[in-house]
């Protein structure tokens, strides 16, 4: 069995992650080489847009939490999930 080397990828957060996802969407929209079907391309674009939405929601939630100094729903939810995993 041949081993596969997985490249080390940077961890992106917040605006950097959103920027990278938007660039990925542009690549997907511009791909004309037929490596992916139209349905696969649309699915990857929708998934990327969903991730952007989650990142933006989390960013807004964290900013609101900092302003109000009370934990947001998302923060409470994360804490609950981590406690039970």
C-alpha cells in the first residue's frame, strides 16, 4: 500500500476564511475543464456559501457577546456540545 502525503494547510479564521472561500467559489464558477459536473460544482458553491454564512454569524455573535459581556447562544451551544463529547 502506497502512503499518501497530505500537505500542511494553514488554518484560516474570520475574514481570511471568508476571503479564501470567496476565491474558491470564483474558481468553481470559472472552471470549464469538465473535471466536475454542473451539479457537483453547484453543490460545492452552496456548501462554501453556507460556510461563509456560518463564519459571518459566528463573527457577529462573538462581537455582540463582547459588547454585551454575556455569552451568546452560539457560545452556549458550543460549550454544551464540547461538554457532552
